[in-house]
């Protein structure tokens, strides 16, 4: 997970408005079922297994990912704007490595 | 007996059709691979956010202002803070270069600036940095038509590229033309053949699950017919790129595209 994740959250929204959130992260999502062509050995599984999004510390969404998810997972989902605050995004892979990003939104 | 003569007639008729088609003036620009892509793939490309290739454009953007090499310079020091000075340029590539006495692709220009002007290490063709920089530069000319010069000093290289394109090779003894000129729109295994243009490169290929160069695609198309592939950045592939971009004249640059 070398590259910066991409996150798109509106900077501002009206109270009660439904907003769209998009995230994209680079990850090879190695399935664990592929073989190394030269050695014939299985390439160990290495995927992002969890993605979560919270708003002002409260969990909004948590996703469990499986090996059939393609490389560079993309998520798009919706939330209702209630108050100003911060979205926190966390991706965790099989090695326990996490990458996080956050994004602020003001609600008027 | 009657059957054979009927077939003969059909063959003759079809032959005539080809002749007529070949004589018709060819003014209209060819279609982009985008036009044959399924709606889901098109949608991925339409939204810069959902287009994963933009993760590499971000890398290119970062590298643009990074100081590197013994000269202590960044691209931005000479070419301006953002990439806008590159607008329109990549669509004219490859171009003939007097010092090299041959064609230069955008990647060659980048490495020339890195090694000669920045005294930094050249980037590998298929590295994240080079793909990112090529995508970043080409994106500046997006929605502008591909427009290469094939006359003057470029002419012999164009001819070499054309010859490569039309030459049969490999175990299947096929030329590029046999797929991309004769059968666009026709299915070949799970793929729909297109005009095979380079207007969207570097492209995020779903099969590769990453971004890749046009020359990587050439290698794939060579290997598929069991022909010996050339190296990325080789003279053969750079000449071929010029011929391909001539075929794509007037087609919009849509780099970085998404393909299956």
C-alpha cells in the first residue's frame, strides 16, 4: 500500500442532505490462489481484509473484504449530513498494516 | 457444380466490395477503444475518481515538483509549477530528434531531462514513476486530437513503423492489420477487437490490475501470436508507436484510459 489513498467527500453539505463518499486505495489484493510461474509455489494471500469509515469517532461503515475483490479496491457509499465533523477511513491488510485518511465536512 | 460457382460468385462479389471500400476516401477518424468498451468500463474511465489510473497520475504530479539528482532541480523548476506547459505536446509524439537521429517518445524526453538536465537516474520504462509521469504529461492534452508529423525527418521512421504493422510474424504468422484493420468490432475469444489505437495510453488495464505502457501492450499483442516481443522503448516499438498515432490522427487523447 505504497500510494496515497484517494478520498472524495464534499467539503460542505446542507443539514439532512444525502452525500456520496468515494474511496480508492492501491493494493495488489493477492488472492493466495495464484502460483509463481517460475517456482510453481503458491503466492501467499495478501489482501486488504477490512475497510472502515467513521464520522466524529462513530463507526459509519465497516466492510470485510475477501480474495475475489480486484486490485485497488474502490468504495462508493452514501451518508446523511447531520453535523460538521471529520470522516476517518482505515484500511487494514493481512499483514496487519493500516493506512488511514481523513476528510472534513462542514454542515450548514 | 452449381454450388462451387455460387461460392465463386460470392467470393468475387466480396472481393469487389473490398476493392470499393479500399478506394473510398478515408477522411473520418477511427474509433477509440473506448467506443467498444462495455458501459461499466466506460463509466470507470468517465469519472476521474473511479479511474484507478489517477493514482499514478498523482505519483507523476508529486514527482513533477520533487528535486532529484546532482543538479538539484525538479521538473517544475524548468517547466512551471503545474503541468500546464505540457498542454498539447504529448499528442505530437513520438517526434524526430536531431541529436539522437531517431524518434523520441515522451518517456525518452523525460529520461533525457532526468539524466542530462537533472543529473538524476533514468527511470525504468514500466516503473510507477515513469508510468505516472507519462500519464501526468499526457493527461494535460486530454480531449485534444492526436496529431503526429510523419513527413520530413520522421518519414523513414514512419515507414519502418508501417512496415512493422503490416508484416506477418510469429507462430500464427499474423500482422497487426489482420486483427485491428480487418476485424474491428468482431469478437476474438472473450475480447471485442478494436482499431487498436494508442490514444488512451498509459492505460489502466483491468487484466493487468494496474496502469501499463503502450509498448507493454505491443509486447502482449506480439506474444499472443507467438512472436518474439521487443523491448519497451526499443526503436522498433517507437517507430510502431508513430505509425499507430498516425492511424489515430484526429482521435481524442483520453489518457489515462481504462480497458479490459
